[in-house]
DNA sequence: ATGGCTTCTCGTAGAAGA
């Protein structure tokens, strides 16, 4: 099976690309989406189900919004962090083919002096607190999504220009390390990877053409899934499309 | 050059993204 994550930056705009990409990748068992940017009432549930998928979602108007699309039933669906009172729709968990998949759109933070920055750190702290017992209850767990954190300098096209900025600041990176300390591993780093592999490129200033990007979308796995993980890749193809999302999907392959 | 581009909205300019 494959587990994938993709920040689509509006599912309204990107639904055709999502369905086309899934059709081209039949090994993908479950795809987590972020930034669907739509209320549940207008979510294209019928279209996705008509294409043969199961779907679960939690959305709001304009911002945020997460979903799981799967080729197998999605069980024990949970929306939002139960320990963090928040109107922003940023987390969805479901069990697919025996794997607990947690899809997250982690806060951006905007800048270190924004009120959104402490919100980001608090959200990450709540995620950490919630995850520990969640992992104990579900040993086969994948935490996937747009983390809005580039874990190391090699995940940044120009570390000097980004030094100390939001997405790379030490408090954010510390929280990423705390996720690893829960027993999760960054599946991308289990394998040899090309240098300067990123998952997001700014729309502006020809970011994609210059490969001026960041690796901020991740698939983290617990040990039982690390043991069967055979690959993790960023698929740059959708980023080359007409009207692409600014993020590329990340796909982990599990021998399950 | 602190912008660039893309998306959204009780919209047609401003906020937000990262």
C-alpha cells in the first residue's frame, strides 16, 4: 500500500487534478489532503465516491480544511484535536487497512512576531500531547500532512536567507524533533534522496523553475510501519500542471 | 527590490499563504 499527502491549496480548483493523479497511481490506498478551503456542505463527496473512493473531511470556508480519500473504508474517524479548542479545521484521523492515518494541516505561523506564531507552537504542543496515547492505542500510525516546518537546513533551498524565519525557527524544529522522540521516523530520510528535494515552491519569482523550495510536507511513521516502508518520494509531476498547487504530493510505500 | 503569484471573499482590494 501507499500513503500520500498533498496540500492542494483549494480542492475546488484542484479536484480534477486530484482525481487524475489518483487514477494514475492505483497503489495509493489513502491520500490526505490539506487546505481544501471549503465548508462540508459544498465538499465534493458525491464526485469522489462516484470515482470509487471512500472519503472523510472536516472543512471551513476560505481557510484550512482537511480530508482523507481512500480506496478502502475509513474507520474510527476523528476530527480535530480533542485537547485543543479551535475552530480551525486542521486535523483528521482515520483507520484505513489497519493503519491509523493522521492527516494534519499544521499552522503556518506567518512570522515570529505574529500572534499566529504562538498559536502554531501551542497547536504543535497539543498535537504532541494527543499523539502519545494515540500511538500507544494504534502502533501502526502514520502522521502525514503539511507540517509547515522544514526540519533541517538541507530541507531549505537557501538556509542563510531563511535563517530564524518562520518554518525553520528553532522552537518549530524542536517540536518536530519531539515528534521523532515519540518514536516516529521521517520516512523520506529512511532512503537515499537527491539533494535539494523539496515539497513546496513559492508561486512568485519562478520558485519552481529555480527549485527555490522547502521540504515541509512529511510522512512520519511509527516503528512497525518503518519496518515495512520501502520508499518515500516527492512527486513533482503535479507541480508542473496548469494551475498547480504550490505543494507537491509526498508518497510513502509500505509492504503491507 | 521585503516584491514577485494564487486563492479566497457578505469581493472587485486586501488578507493570507510559506
